[in-house]
C-alpha cells in the first residue's frame, strides 16, 4: 500500500520537496511567472535554490574634515540612542536603560515568517505566511514528491489579476482565491494525484474563508511546458469554465 501524504511548503525543508518539472528548462523552485506580471519567468535559475542573503550596502566614504573634533573629543549627544562606541548618555538610568514595555499598548504576537536569507522562491511563497498561511503544497508518495500545487489570495499573483482584468464580468466581490500551478512528476501521471491535491487545496481554502477559487489554464501549451493545466483537467476537478477563450480561459469553483 502506497502512503500518500500532503505537506505545506513553509520552510527550506518543504521547498526541497518541490518535484522537478518534466521539462528541464522550467523549474517550480525558481518560477516567478505569476508573482511578476511584467518580468516573471518559468525558467530554471539555480541561484534561486540557495540562500539569498542580501548584502547590506556599504556606507559611502566621507572626505576627511580637518576641522572635525577628534573622536575622543567629540561632545556627547544626550538625545542620541546608545550604541557601539557611543558616548555615555548622562540622562540615562544607570540601573537599566533598556526600552521599557508600554503596559497600555496591545501585545504583538509573533507570527511565522520566512528568514530574510531564505532562497528567493521560498521568500515568495512565504510572503503571506503570518496572515494567510502557506502558498503551496506537495503531495508525497511514500515520502517521495509526486505533485505540487501553488495557490493563494488573488492579491499575491499580479499576473492572475491581469487575466481577470480582461473580463470585467467576472465577480469582483468577494474576490476568489486562485490556484496558479498544478504539476505532477512524469512517473506519477495518470493516477489522479493532481486531482487529489487540488481537492485538498480547495478544502483548505474553504477553511480559510474563501467562497470561490479560480484557475487560468493554458489550452495551447505543451503539457510539459505549463503547470496551469488544461480546461478539461479543471472541469474534472469540479470547476466550471466561466470564460471560454482560446488563449486566456478562466475556470471557477464555488467552495
């Protein structure tokens, strides 16, 4: 009996589970096609798979000022916050100059977030982690990745918003969630795993308060060159074709 498990992509371990695309020229781990409506790409970019700590810009060098006081002669600024090498603050409480907690301010609960040095794709998937939740799921067969799905609120995917702008008759309120990507490994195709994963995502989105979910298939694309699937696939998943178009159809499922 094959064990089937669906996991959330919320950290580096989850990102490592993303299955490779059937076409080696594309890669889910570096795709920002839906997140960037103008310059987004599906191409494989190996640099996106690694940690991407942003280097802080170097402070501009200042010309030597012969009239400036020496560092040891510089007068103390009583209004400057203390820091490394700062002169002592004569107005600070000697016993404890740490910032005091405001008892009247509401406490801020710590929310899950992706580290600033996480791989670029993980940063994109973790943008709404503290408010919306995860943006991706992976289906595992005996702990081996078999299918991948990316989803989220419409606001997270500018290219999806641009498709919707083509059709003013689409419902504007309440806005739907969207599923942008559904992909299955070559070995796992034909067993219904993609439909199973879409069903799990729809159930999850309903639990998060959405009343509908949309997807935007690519009818003319080769199966290995798209993770948006075909209109027929979405109909098999319980969606209805609400916009019939040769290039930019829209399918929708009420939750």
